[in-house]
């Protein structure tokens, strides 16, 4: 969608169940092999009591919403503020939702509230994205 088609309150979502494979593939791609994510024994000794997904893996769902749904293909991601509020465990289904909260038409910039919730309705990530929607 172009900036002319967007309006405050527009929203889009997508969901994904985070698997053990997702976490191990993400660790391999990024090099983040933190034991909290990939070592059951070590992670069982943490406050989380077991392995958790990388926070930024779940935040990647926000990127997917922006790129594929709202504003959609051609969107340029300029920035993201994130707060990780709860851990995501293997098998959790995370739903990312992006909602237009500000449109700066003269700069072709849109700000969106971003939130990820788990299958229990608990907020796991919240923040704000700044994007440049496609011109056409």
C-alpha cells in the first residue's frame, strides 16, 4: 500500500508456531548459540527453567507483516523499538500485529505500533516500527 492508501488504525497480523528447528536454524544463521536457546541442561538452571526462543526470532514476524501485508511488498524498514516482555518457548504460537499510528506523508514515513502475543494472549514483545511504504 502506498502512503495515500494507508490510514491510522489500519492493522495486519500473522502467526507462527515456533519450533525447535526454527530456533536451531536461527542460531546457525546468526551464530547466536546462547545456552538459553540451545542447551537444555544449562537453560534449565536459568530463571526460565528451560530453553527459550531468541527474542529477535519472534520479532522477525513483525518484519514479515510489514514486508508482506502492511504496508506490504516494497516497504523499507527504517527502525524498530522493541521491549521483550515474556519468553517464547518452543511450541508457542506467536502472533505479530502491526497497526498504523502515525503517517508523515510529506516524508513518506509511517509509524506502526507493533505487538507480538502468544497463544495465551500474553504480550511477549511490544514496540514501534518506522517504515517507508512503496511509492507505487
